[in-house]
C-alpha cells in the first residue's frame, strides 16, 4: 500500500516533468528496458538519502532517450537544467520530497493503530520489507515515535520471505491472528418492524420477508485461534413449492465487511467475498433441508464449507483468501 513503489512513481513523475509528457510516454512505450535501467539507478541511489543529507543523486540517461528528446523538441537534452553531461541530477531535497506523502501515510496509519487499547503497552516497532531499509524512513520513524524503540533488522528486505519459509516448515509458530475483515453469510428472515428496515423487505404471499441480512461469523480485528470453527444454521423448505425447484443448485453467499457490525449485505462497506454452490443430491432435495455453513480460521486463509444434516451428496468446501 505504502512502500518503495510509491517512491518510484514519484520519481517517474519528476522525470516526466523534466523531459516532457510526450517524450516520456513515447520512451516508456518503445524503450521499456531503458526505462527500467534508469529506475534501477534511482533504486540504488534513493537508499543513500537521509533526513539531512545534501548529496545529489545521478542517473545516466540512455542514448535512446537523448535521441528521442532531440527529435521531439529540436533541442539537446543537456540544455535542460536537470541534465548534466547526459546524467539526470536530482537534489537531495527533491528526492526527499518523493518520500513525503508515503511516509506521512505510514505514520498516520501507525498512530491510529497505536491508539487502540490492545497497543497501549507496545514498546517496539519492527520494520521489515525493502522499504524499511531506507535510512530516511528509519530516521522519520524514530523522529515521529520517540517513545518507541524502532528496530530495523539486518536484511530487512528479505525478512518477510524468511518468515514465510519458516512458517512453511512449522505452521504452529502462528497460534492466533486478528481477523482481517468481518465475515458472514447472507440470510433472510421474517420481517419485524421493530428491528428491520422495511426497504429491505419483500412481500411473499401474505408474509413479509427481509432479504440480505448479514449473519456475522467473525468480527474484524477479533483475535482468533488458528483452527477455530464456527457455524451458522441454514434451512430451506420446499413444501408447497414447484417440484422443479428441488433439482436446482443451492447457493450460499459469503460476505465480508470492513465494519464490525454490518446489518445488511447491501451496506456500503460490504462485499460479496465468495459463494458456495451446492448441487442437489440424487432425486432432488428433501422437503426440508437443514444444514450449516461452517467457517474454519486457518493460518493464512479462511475455509468455508456447507454440510447438511442428512450427509447427502452436498458437502462442499471453498477457500476464501484472507485479505
């Protein structure tokens, strides 16, 4: 979300302004490998930028870019104030500006996290990933959180990879994790004017039904032990319904939300996360179908399955990747 790619994008904006949009777009489209060469030089140079550094960063420009600039503008590229002897020159101040918004976003997000009750006693901030190797990022983090010990380990850029390998060897090292979203299923119920929104209801015969109720299983940020199973009972009656319906597939929709207590699956922050399609058993569904949707919280994913009480040919499982 906020990492080194954002800095590279800011650099590309700077380069676009230096050589002009038309020249940049044509160059990026027809000389992609040379653009990657420039980005590689910037990638190496940006890690030398610190909070008070004054050294400039240089990037050798390929001949293809110089020629394209001359053909398009009728001027030599060296005539630009940011170009010296075929090299792009970026001041330390300019380079630091590439980091400003990204670091601000990270700091603001961390402040929100640290205000949570469960983080009140937190003493350390461990920085991992390639972006955390930037001295400027480390300096800013220590400046913004003086009461915390900010740790940047050796080889921080590959620490996430190392952690994934260790987890592959021993999955038991993770015993619990917070739920990334609120998960549940879409159900319907008899309308109750005291608790339901009439706009979410429909009249079926003489009975008013509420559709799209969000039946919650896991709550966002809830700490859940790996292997925890929870279920929601579901039922369907085919009494007095056309016989053809007993041969149709049964679909159960799984929804997620960024809110802790969504009421309806049509709420603004709700998204259909997946679905289970269950084919009917041989001969069709019985008159009354009773079953459950079972959620199992794994180490890296959420597993969902539907099991009916009669153990018919309808046990299905789908995997919903946690975001």
